[in-house]
C-alpha cells in the first residue's frame, strides 16, 4: 500500500511511504528503528530507566547472531512484520503474532523524525487487514508511555487493567519497564 506523506526533509519535498511485509534484507533497518525509537521513548527519570540501559539492550543490534534471529522471526509463518519504508529505508514497523486464541500486536514503532506524519495510522490500517475480527487483539505498552496509550485508545484499544513488570527484561541499572495491556475485543458471533 502506498500513501503520500510529507517527508521528514526540511525542504518540504513530498515522499512516498509504503507499508509492506518485511523482507529479509529489511532486518538491519528494523534493528535501527527499534534502537532509535526505544532510545527516544523509554528513558524515564521516574522509573530509573536511563539512556545507558537502552544502549546496553541494543549494543549487539547489528551482530550476525542478532540479525539471524531477526531474519528467522521475519520468516515465521504465524507472524507478520509490517514495515513502513521510504524508498529502501525502514522508517517504521509493527509485528503481528497470530495465536490460537488471540492476536498479539508487538507495538508500532515509528522513527522519531517520522512521527506525527500519519505513518503509524497507516501501519495500523494495514495491520487490521491481517487481523481476524473475531479474535481479541492485545498490545503491551509501558505504563508511562502516555502518547502511545492515547494513540491506541483512539484506535479502539481499552485498558484491560493487567499490570506487570517484565523481570526477564531487567535492565542494566536494575530497573524494569512497568507494562500494561490494552485490548480490542473480538466480535464473537
Ligand atoms: C505512537 C506512534 C506509533 C504513533 O505513530 P505516528 O506515526 O506518530 O502516528 P500518526 O502520525 O499516524 O498519528 C498520531 C497523531 O498525530 C496526528 N497527526 C498526524 N499528522 C500530524 C501532523 N502533521 N501534525 C500534527 N499531528 C498530526 C494524528 O492525527 C494522530 O492523532 P490521532 O491519534 O488523534 O488520530 C509513534 O509516535 C511511535 O512510534 N512512538 C514511539 C514508540 C512507541 O511508543 N510505540 C508504541 C509502543 S507501545
């Protein structure tokens, strides 16, 4: 799908951002979007999460092992990674995992300089085409990521009330990102 969006360039040129299923060669771009967007989104003084924590998490982002894992993930039949691309550059992504009982959306990430241009909305529109309307769709969000919570709310997601701290992702500083769950209920017949 192609959408005309104003590009992030300062010269006001218009560029085309295309949403497609990720290809194996997109993995380096995917790692870059995750790393840069995490750095811009998750450091929090309140929760003791610092830039160094995120740098540590992504320090091996371009290692052959990490890229191989990402390639394997992109190839899984029960999952779809959608990428938003400006020419060959990955500027955003989202991962959909189809489970027996529900669909899991592994969040939408758009590069900071490409946010608020409508690209996240376009990714969500494409993601919906892949989702079974009869099944619940869940997304996990950091409890302090108010922009993302609002974004999902305006697209129909509701807070399930579930809260947890993912201990297995304990960061270098010892901090843990507090998480919450949001849901769009499936239309059961
Ligand atoms: C949250 C996120 C996915 C939204 O994607 P996005 O591309 O920035 O979102 P969009 O531009 O499609 O829409 C965001 C809002 O900005 C508005 N907007 C779009 N273009 C705009 C513009 N040129 N100027 C001002 N506002 C604009 C949209 O109307 C929309 O408002 P709405 O929700 O009331 O409809 C993105 O900002 C992001 O990646 N954030 C950081 C990572 C993150 O937190 N991800 C979610 C993890 S759970």
